[in-house]
């Protein structure tokens, strides 16, 4: 199945470079481009897209607000997934985009092979593309948020079984399904089932939102360890 990709970046040369990389892949097609968020939202009204490579710092409408509008009420199965592209490893804009519903983020100088793998992963629903990088970003910026560890745990957390809560903690610490399976001595399929139930019970879009929730509610503190 061909992955329909949209490039949203105000730098034409960067879009050209990404387009050349994607065009060489038999399972990917660049179906649209935009130079800012306003143009992107307009294009999306008439173009079917699977994955959006989104810059965060753009004129007129930045990537954070654009992502928020795209992902608003985005529980539809056919809603496009947003993969944030940022110049800096620790970027407060990228953190805001994750909260807005982005499925992950990568650096703009990422090797082509990693970018392609990320696009395929996002398309298949594996939202956290680089768990360790996502965790570093959360560790950096979560303590600055008013809704950090002082916020009471959401009532929905009480719906989780002890095992599901354990899995959520490991997801928030940046572990992949395979790593969680090894640590808990479970099959990877069982871990995937637990993750799916966690997302359903907490009414979350994907793993990224689960990570953000775990930090905001104090289940996990900056540094990756369990909260109180």
C-alpha cells in the first residue's frame, strides 16, 4: 500500500530534498506540499494524505497550531498522522506539537533510512518514532509546565489494571514494545494488546499522548522514573 505523504515547510530546498528521497521509494508518494500552515489546511480539504511531515517554525500559521487543527477530534481512522520535523533536538515547539496531537518528531538532518522508517512506522500506527528522543524532550520541558507532577492523576488512570499501569510507565520511559516484553517477560503481541487497551481506556490518540499524559499527571517524573 502506497503511503501518501505531504510536505509542509517554508524552505523550498528542504522540501525538494525530502521529495527526492521519498520519490525513490516504491511504497511512497508525495501527493502535496505547502509552505505554511494556512496553505496546508487548504490543501488538506481536497487531498487525501496519510502522513504529514510538518515543520514547526513557519510564517502565517506555525506547525503547532496547524497540527492542533488537523488532530482536533482526530479519532477518525483515516485522519492523517503528523510527524514533526525540527532543527533542534530539544525544541519547545516540538513539545507543544506533541501535546497538540503529533505522532512523533525527528530532526531535519535525520539519515534518509531513519526518516523512511519513521514514516512507515507512523503510517502503521506506531506513533512514537524515537522514544528516547521524545523522552529527552519531555524531560527538558515538562518541569516548566503548570500541569506537571502537581496535577492530580486523571480519574481514568484508575480504570487501568495493575499490569496496564506497569506497561504505561514503561511506555512513558521510552521503551519499545519489544523492550517492554523482555522486561515484563511477556510476548510482544501481549504488550501490544495492553497498549491498545490503555489508549482506549484513557481515550488517547496514540503512544505519544500516553507519554505526555504520564508526565503531566506525575506517573513519571522528569528523568524517566516513576512518580510518587
